[in-house]
């Protein structure tokens, strides 16, 4: 039985979130939450919250589910829209370049082993 959860429009760069997501992808849920509790990265808290939300969704769908048997089947981090967070940085010879402020979409799928 698969359960899903997602966070959209997280104000954090997808590159930074993917580093944390790679640590826990494919692990048991308990292992992943324990690991993310002690990781010293800002992205660890939102990833942990979305995993806990997926566990809560699994409990809501089936109250007799064994939470210890759940594992992270897929954990994807995608880039959100960049249209509304535009910044400009001055460059040499009177030019300017865009500074793209990153937004992330995180989605997790849990399954039973």
C-alpha cells in the first residue's frame, strides 16, 4: 500500500534539499527520521516533516498498518517556479545578471516492505 505526501513552494534551493534527500532515499521510515533529526542542514527539517506527514497519511488510510514496515520508495525534489522571486546583480561593463531564488517541491512515496 503506497502513501504519498508533498510540500510545495518551499523557499529553499532544490540543490540544497537534494543533498539531504539522498541521505534517506530507500531507507526505513524510522531510520530516516532518526537520521534527519541529527543532520545539521536546514533542509533536514522540511524533509523530515514531509516523511512524518506521509506516515500520518498511512495511519489515516489504514489504522492497522505496521509503521515499522514502511520504507521510502521514492523521494523527489523538483524545482518550483522562479517567476516571482527576481533579483538583479550588477556585473562588469554596466551589465546585470539575474539572481534566481530557488523554490522546491518535495514529494515522498512510502510503501510496505
